[in-house]
C-alpha cells in the first residue's frame, strides 16, 4: 500500500467486547498469516504480576482462544504480559514471573523471564532465557529479569530490556556505588543452556543463549557518551543496515540511553549497538556473566555508539510519550520522538551511521502514542487526540484514517500494522456500564 487511495475505504471493526482487559503489546502482535492478534488480559499498563492469561482473537471471525493460564496465579505473581508473535512461526513470547512468587518474593523487574508457547500446544511453557543467580554463574544465562521482548525479522534472535537481581539486592543493601540499572540484552540461537538448581525456584534452564549487549555506568560523566540506562530497544532493519564503508552490519539494536549534559542534567539520546555473529566470546577480564559484585558484560565484538547529540536544540533530548525505537525495513533510518521548536512532539529520524537529525512529521498536534512503520517502509502509523493518523515518510503528508471516537471510547494505544500492510490494529478503552475495558479494534 503506497498511495493514500489505498486507505480511503478502511473500515473500523471492534474485535473484542467482553468485560475484561485485552492489552496489546507495542509491536509484533499479529500472527505470521495475519489471522490472529495476541494479547494479555490486563486492563492497564501496570500489574503484570497480577495478570493470569494470554489469549488471541481471530481477525476474521472474532473467535477468542486462550493460550496460557499462569499456574498458581495470585496478586503476587507469577504474572504474564507483554506478548508478541514470532514473525515466522506460530509461536508467542511473553513476560512470565518466577513460579516461586509469593508475598515475600513478589513479581518485580528482576524476577521475570521470557516464555514461549506454540499456539497448537497451549499452556505448555518453553522458557527461553536461562536464569542463574547462584555463583559460579553459567555462560549464556543472566541473573535477573528480561522484559519487552522483540523478535528479529527472521525470528531467530530476540532483544529485551533487563534488570539484574544481584545488583538490585546490592543496591537495596546499600552497597557503595552500585545501582540497579536497566540494560538491553539479546537471546541468540546457541542454546539450550542448562544451569544448576538448588530447589528454590530461582534458577531456570533456557532454550537460547542470553547476554547483555549494552554498557551502563552508575555515574555518567557530564558531556560524555556514558549512560546509566539503556531501554526501549528495537532491531534495525530486516537485515541490519549498510555502514559508511558500504559493508552490511547484519544485526544491530537501537535503543534510548540516558546521558548527562555538560551541566549534569539527564538527557535522553538515541544509541545503537552492533552485534557480532558470535556473542559467546568475552572481553578479557570482563566475564559475560558478571561477578557477585559486578553486572554482566557485553560480548567481544559489540560496538555501542551514540547517534544523536541534541544538547544545543531549543528542546533537547528524546521527549514525548513512552515509545520504542523503530526503523525502516532497509535499516537506513531509525525513528524516535522529540519536540520541535514549537514544543510539539513530532517523529524524527536519524541514520544508523549518525549525522543530521531529520524531522518526519510537521503536525500542529503532538504524537501521543507509540508508532510503527508499515511493512513497505512508506508510512508511519500513530495516534493523537484519540484518532489514528498516517504520515507518508517521504513527503511528510499526514492524514487521519479514523473518525473522532464516541465519548465512550478513550485511551487509544499500541497501533500496529499487519504483516501484509492491509490492516492496522490498536487498543481503545470502551465503557461497559461504569467500567472501561481495553478492547481491540481493527482497520481493514
């Protein structure tokens, strides 16, 4: 779909209507054949630890199937959420709290993992990332919690954000200059990984080989490229991107990093990390697993770079609603939100090789939701003022593709394309009696 005419006759259909949440992740919730949309049963963005179930709804018939019900679910966990579909096979992946969650050890950032389920084998969890919190640690396993998982275009690699349980405990105990810092990691198809078990339920075997790929520090030097947080990641391109020397970098992840400006104020910028083919090699003296007092380290061959330098802008730094970075299918541009000189949040872009920032949208209203790129790389879809908008990336022309909703519909979020580009799906809250529930809508 590459002309505005293709979108003129799109019809809005409400797929779900029952009295519970139908919470869409920010990306990758269409099945490979576009027949199903997967979601969790939250009714707000928090409380994954209290959420029991993963379901999917058919885009043609509106049939609903339950795919997973967390065993022993209580208000303390284990909890499930943030579910995505593999782009190539009928397998879903979601956040899963540890099975031993209770009032003393509830679901939290450093106590969760990634679980997959094949849709023809519901309620049969496949633990994807190994977890080992008992020294000596296991290569290919991490020591905390993974979340916001995203598949690479070929379905073989997975990126995520990560919080380390050992660092979280040391910070809680008041250890000097140790903080629980968020990082970005990846799962690689080098598994399975087996770990030692002590019966506590803290350790988990995993199907994939897992490492962190970003470097963070507790106290970034003002004016430097050091960061104390890496987050909101996205794979660059369907086959990576072309570097300045003309060679192709097959795997790279873009992410947000929190720097400090020259005055010591937090400044969020766009970063990228190039990922080598082999992520099992460690840098000398920097173990992939970390130690009992240090966090895990990126593998040899990773190359972390800052792409944006915005301190001298009128409104510096990445700003706007929470969003994950996205790129063109060919990897040539990475998209993010930032305010223009009129203080309006617009979509901007930058090359993975760095250089000038390019403003993409020139609206007189702010982008108010996450955004996603059409499969053909022609359009951006996002929301504002409870309406779905499309922007043609090359021309910058913007049009709404939905009418203003009735007053019973609010909280537009998570707008995403089907794999063929012929459908857009999203969440709205719809009033049923005196309660509002997240429902799933489709433009087709």
